[in-house]
């Protein structure tokens, strides 16, 4: 978070992240080129580069899509999520290089507009195997461009986080287009079952992880129905909450993070104001709730970021009764100070 | 605040989890295997010839193009014939296809039905003439570009150039 505008706030973690990212991509390209030269000695430079950059983009997209659900299952993957947007931009750039090579090689030599040629060079036929695959790649690249262009916090702040997240969910559509691009493109020509197995394994991994994560998320969204006469809802037992961490419960359809720290209990919205990250999966650091995604911080009693920062999240009224935590499901306005519940000893 | 987003996310994941594997499976099942060499016509599987003699070599057969063409034969003036193509290393023309047409034809906007594909003009190979050259055979390079196409007649004495515009414009 920042009180003054800086286009990119570099820190050691981001530099390390990008170093590993670029190094990994470069290593992949070199290894891919070396293996291709050994296995296919007559391959042309254009085709080699097309395949290297295309497969690098496709593989990187798989990794990017796996980061989210992996972080749901294990916090050790959170460092991968920290700067995921740089990986997304890299994925777009790799795809763009692949597309430029394809257009220059196959579509730029004729008297038809190269972009138009992508759509008219392979007309629809009655054969499934002959389905035009290049338009799928074109539209996937278009979506990746849109996501890369709006990945900066400028757009996050101006569109607001829910709209930004909704926009970036179109990554699923881009992924579907790319799977179709590969299935009806290279896999129609390469008959080796290794390529089919690799593509299938990638798809099963991505979709499997997301389905498992979705199943787990449904459990978290089950509402609490034990409601007292004063409107408070029995949320959980104090003993269920680890020290300096939170338990997430669903009240009135939204998730609430209930934190335990220094003999007190406070409840805030589970949604970080930055990228809507899960505050309840973070911890108390320096007396502040710290988002696990990018380190945005909030005071547990007020839901407000410590000065001079200005972010605020809604708070919830808390009551303690016989070792159990009761929360009023009606949220207070963001930044409203609430009395923390005192743990009875 | 973002419950609807989470629900949309789950719905998209479930939809993809059902539709995408289905589309993938259909695409894989519909694949057509590449033909084996043993399935090729006998003319294409014939033993390669050794062409020792250069009957002629021309650099001007293809208008506005640096392609050089040589007519080769097994023995001087006899035996099987073949074409050899060459050009400067920086010559780049995508999808340049070479066809053999037995006999002269009235060319229209499409290739004649009897046009026989020799191959793609890449790495400048040598192709055998599919049959004994008739009096006026035609070898044609075909591409989407209007700058490289023309026709030539490789007779054994002197090649005759029939300059034309592009196939698409003729």
C-alpha cells in the first residue's frame, strides 16, 4: 500500500520473483530449443521459435491458473501468488511473440490482410479435425492482452476490486480458447500420444485443482443459523481460533474473519480492499491484520489501515458467552471502531 | 461483497470442467492419421535417380523472382529428367508450391485439374519429372503472392518462357 503514487513499487520479493520468472522462461526456451534440435534436426528456425514461445505461454498459463487453488490448500504457495500479475504479463508477451511469428510466416506473404487471413485461410468444413484453430488463439491472445493491460493497480483502484476481479475471471475463457487452439491445431498434426497426454494432464490438473478448491469454498459459504434473541449468531468456539490467526465463518451470505490476539476477539470482513484477498487466511503482524496476498494491513478493532494509509474494511460487533464467540451479522460501516470481545479465563 | 463473484467463479469452473474435456476428447478422436510412406502411389515411392547432366540452367524463368531453375537428366539428352531449384539464402516466400502440369492447358483462376503437386519450395530440393516430358509440359510455381508466378516449358532443346501474371489475375 502507498500514500504516494509510484508506478511500480519494487521490493526485494518482487525482484526475486521476476528474476526467477524470467530465468525460468529463458531456461525453458533454451531447453526446448536444444531438445527440438536433437529430436527434429530438419525443423526450421521459424517453426522452432513458434513452438518454443507457444508452449512456454501455454505452460505458464497452466502454472498461473494453478497458483490460486494451491494457495487455498497450502499457505506455502502464497509467495507464488504475491506477484502473479507479472507472470500473467509475461504469459501474454510469450503468446504475442508466438502470434507475430505465425502471422509473419503464414499470413503476411499474401494479398489478404494478415489478421483477416487468420479467419479466412481455413474455412469451416464438415470435418471436426479440420476446424479452424487459429481464431481460438487470436481471441485468447486478445483476452490476455486485456488482462495484461489492466493488471496494474491503477485499474484496480479505478475500476474497484469486484469489477476488476470480474474482468480478470475472463482468464478462464482465454484458457478454454487456448485448449481448443491446441486441440484442433498442433494435436491434429502431431500424432505422437505424448503430446496428447501432456495436454490432457495439464487440463486435468488445472480443472481438478479448481474443482477441489470450489468444493472447499462451498463448505465455507454454508451459513450459520444459530441466532440469539438479540440478533447475534453463534459463530465458533474461542478454542477453535489459533492465536494471532482467524477463523472464517459465513454470516448473511458474506464471509467474516474472526481474529484472536492477546486475549481479545475482533471480527472484520474477510475481503481485503486491495484485491479482495482473504484476510482471514492472514495473521496478526505488529498488531495489524495482514492480508496474505500482498501484505495490506488493518487494525482489528477498527478495520482501518494504520495511518497514513486509508484503506478500511467493515467491522462486526462481537460478544463472548461461555467460551463461544457470537457475531452480529450486520456489518458496521468500514473503519468503525468496535469493542473487542475479551476472552474469559 | 464478493459472494456473487465467488459463485460465478465456481459456475465457470464447473462449466469448463464439463465442456472442455468433452471438446478435447472430440478433437482427439477426430484426428486423422498421417498416411504412411507405404500407402503413397508407386510413382512417389520410386527409387531416386542420379542426375549427372545439366541440360540447361535459367535465372529468368520466374518473373520478378531470384529463383534459378536447372533441368537435369540422368545422361546427356536421355534418361529421366528432374528440376533443381535454387535461390539466394535471403529469399523468403511463404507457401510457395511447385506443380507439374502435363501438356499445355488453358489457365484460369484455378489450377488445372491435371496439375500435380511436386512439393513445397523450401530448402530448394530436386524433383523428378513425374512422367516423360510431353512436347509442351509446364511446371508452375504457385503462391498467394502475385509476384512470383509464371509458367515455363522445359523442352529438351530450349526452354520457352510463357510470361503470365499471377494465377489469381490471369
